[in-house]
């Protein structure tokens, strides 16, 4: 899956690719959430690998040997950096996130508004927890804002579910 946006900002992801081999089949709701996360990420993000030259950047996200891989390059294909993170710290949060997302999607179809709101608050809380973990794991490697971390966490969850 490849998506790109043209903007002048130098410290941003302008193209994002998800390794198709790392993706699994998701529900229609989860697939929609993934597409929205990509669109929103490309529309607005702050992303700068520490010590790297100015971007904008192209990022390929994949799972290799049960590790999360960020292949970062410039838009012309010049490599910038490859970041490899263990998925172990993300396992519980991703599992919890997908369980509450399923509850949320089911609630939207059948539950009262108050119940939907309560589940959504829990969903956002777990999503924030995963985003904070991602920021922590990348703190010495990439400068990014919280919204960028949130959108990347959504995409990492989509990749992680296959493993």
C-alpha cells in the first residue's frame, strides 16, 4: 500500500508504504481506520530522524523476523536510516486495542449512545498508551509529535496483528 502527499515541510513523512507481505486481512472497519490513519498522517505530521538530513521522507513499515522495521529514505530513494524495534513491548497494547475496537464497532451497530461513548473513551485511552510507548521507543531516534505517533501506532497495530 503506497500513499504520498506533496508538501514543502522538510521534517515530515511525505510517502508511506506498508509492506503488503506484513499486512493481514482486517475487518472493513479496521481497514477503514488504517486508510484514514494513512491519509491523516500524510496530510499533517512531524517526523525527523535524529541526525538525519532534512526530508521530506519516505517510510516503509514492515515486520521482519517479528520486529517492526522503519525503512526511512528521502523521496529520491536515498537511504536515511533503518530503525528496528522489538514488537514485544507492543503485544499487550495492540491485543487490547483490537479487542476494544471490535467492541466499539459492535456497539456502534447496537448500543446506546452512552455505552458507545464509554467504549470509545477506553479505545482512545489504549490508543494513547500505544502512541506514548511508540514515542518512548523512538525518543532517541526520531523527533515526532503526538498526532504522528498516534497515526503510526494505528498502522503498526495493523501490521502487528498478523504476527
